[in-house]
C-alpha cells in the first residue's frame, strides 16, 4: 500500500513538471526577421546596451482601440514570474507599415526600454511641445523626431542607464 502511494506521488510530480515545461514552450514565439533586423540595429547603436534577445518581438494585425493611433503602436508585456516565459512586445502591423525607419527605431527602443530595462514613462515636454524623452507615453511625431534626433538617440544609447 505504501509503495502504491509513493508511485502516485511520483506520477503527480511528473505531471506537474510536464505541464510546466509545455506551458513555458507555448510562450516562445517564432522570431520575426523584419523586427529582428531593427533590434540588431538598436543593439549596434547602443553597443549592446539595449536589444537583449530575451524579449520576444512579434506583429499583431491590429491592437485594440485603433482609433487612438498613438497609444496602440506597440505594447510591452512583462511577466511578474520569470518562469512563465520572457517578456514580449506586440507591434501593430498596420501602424508599423505607416512608420519610416527612424520612427520604427524610436518605437522599438521605447518598448525595449520598457521590456529589457523595466523603465517607466517620462512625460516631460520641451518648450516646442515635443516630448523630452523617447519614454514619453505617446510616440513623438515625425517632426519632433527630426528636430530632436540627436537628443533622442543620445538617450537610447544609454540603454538601461537612466
Ligand atoms: Zn510606453
């Protein structure tokens, strides 16, 4: 009888382990080459301070509330419990297609700063109305990026350092 109980216990633990392994597999996304190319550029620009490969990048057709363009370009999801899987970023495919290369780099850097560095938003505004930081809640408009390109990339180059 005692032997029987310990066998059931072993089977129970085995089931838990198998479930845990299959659940963590589910969260490993297939790499999207287009997004990986942008991450590689960010990694080069920041000399490896940003662009850790652990954060999964992928496209979704559309993010919710598409009428609110600014808030739905991309989102970083981070897990409280690391065991479940790595962080991941969803990029809206339709929004991505409307952005030029520089806007995409700024957008991805913003999300990587959230996901890789746990960085929060910084909503200070410059005198001309442009965001002072790439970590502003709303992505800077193209005019702002062109005007403050050096400022924004100096910030990105710091990576996780604030
Ligand atoms: Zn953000």
